[in-house]
């Protein structure tokens, strides 16, 4: 018989799953099987807690009360989800998914560009985000043509189009900040841009299983770092005598050699990995970061959390979502589809948490 502490733990897991998979999500897109699991767990906990309390029937433990609270919420929510799905157009569900994917690209911009010095930003990341939004927009357009009554989808398309224009404009401003300046300022900008690329590599590749990494991302980082190195060398050729710039050229050259070797290794690893094994590796990579979230963020004081850590976790999960989506678009296995649902829901929850932590820390700074 589980202890009351064990039963409390099961209810806490229920709450965490509900927060990630249901709270704030469109009901028409939710998974009733997951809700049924939550209800079954709450029922089990309530029954076992009551047995553990035998001999004191007049007393209801906090565990029983919490299980009853969960059952009230989950049963009510299940009824609403079932009704929403019965009435929903399947195309509306797909439109909501596309809108959610676009929102994650928007949030990537908030994490990496909003409030940051343009001179140190990675313009190739903006270009990659625009390309991803173009694919999402194309899918929205095809869905809209087939379902002309979906007015919300047309609104979403307008938003995506506007953000693509914003990102393209921002890319031009980043390029200006890095080039329309003095040689000393340009050298400093290139050093900042290199550090930004190093951070992307560190967050998404260091200590990660090669087979779960997306080679297209590392290829982009190699191209971007090559451009940075060439710009540094051009400044030197144009007469800039700066020891820091010379040292940075050496560092960039060394890192490029490492990244190119790693890219070849990742591609080789992916070529020899069968699809079922790849799906398993992607799911395992997601689980590792989800476990880290529970350790470093769940239930913690937001004002004390490390926002860069959550940024890195979101970036890694973004990468996994893109790979899982590609597999799903090619009629991949059910395991991948199930993992993809969890990853998308988790991304939404983490993005909301990132916003809340940022707001809490800004508020603390204003007060100090």
C-alpha cells in the first residue's frame, strides 16, 4: 500500500501534466486519453487514501480533498473538451496547431532579439525563422483554401505575414548595426556575434546525443561563423590593428574546425540510424529537459530562476519539435505523434513560464 506521501506525489504529477497539457490550450486540440489517465489516477489516489485512513472516518486527509478537487476539475474539463471536439471542424484543430507553431517562432524572437543589442545578434537565425514562418504560412493558406469559412485562420495568416516582414526588417537593421560603424565598433560587433553563435552551439549541441541533433542547425551555425570570421579578417586587411580582433580570428578558426567535424559526425550518425531508433532518441532528449524543468523551475520562486537556462531548454525543445514535425508530416509512427503532442504542449507552458519569470525579475529590478 503506497504511503500518503507517495499518493501526494501522484497528485502533484497529475497537476503538472494538467498544467502542461490542458491549461490554456484550445479544447478542440486536447487528448481525451490523457485526461482519462488523470481522472483514473485521482480516483485511485482517493480510494487508496481512504483505505489508509480507515479507523478515522470522520477525518478527511488533505490527500482525499486534493483528489476530490482534481476529479471535479478534470471531469468538468473532460465534458467541455468532448463537446468542443464534437462540434469542431477538424480543419480548425489543424489551424490551431499551425497557430501554436507560429507562436513558438514568435517567442523565439522574444528570447533572442527583443531588448538585445543588434550588433551582437545572429542575422541567420532571423532568416531561419522567416523560412519556418513561410512554411507555416503556406500550410495555413492551403488549409484556408480548402476551408474558406475558417475566418480565424485568415486572421492568423495576416499575423504571420506581419511578423515575417518584421523579422526581415530586423535582419536588415542587424546587418546595419554590424557594418555601418567604425572598424573598432565592427570588430566589437563581430566578437559579440561570434559569442552569440558559440552560445547557440553550447545550448543545442554540447553534451547532447548526436543522433538527436538537427544537422541543418549546425550547418547554419557553421555558415554564420564563417561569415563572422571573414568579416574579422577583412577588418584586419583594411588596416585594423587590434590584438583582440586577431585573437578572435584564431578562436573562430578553431571553433569552425570543431563544428565542421561535429557536423560530419552528426550526419554520419543520422544516416545509420533507423526511424524507430531516431524517434526514441528524440523522445529521450525531450524527457531529459522535461526532467530538468521539474528540478530547476517547477514550484520555484520565479524571481530567483536562471532565465538563460530556460532559454536553452526552450531552444533545444524547439529543435526537437521541428524534427518531430518533419517525421509526422511524412506519416511517421504513432510514438512520434504522441511525443510531438507532449513537446508542443510543453513548449507552450515553458514559453508562458519564461514570460512570467522575465516579468518577475524585471519587477524585482525596478524595486531595487
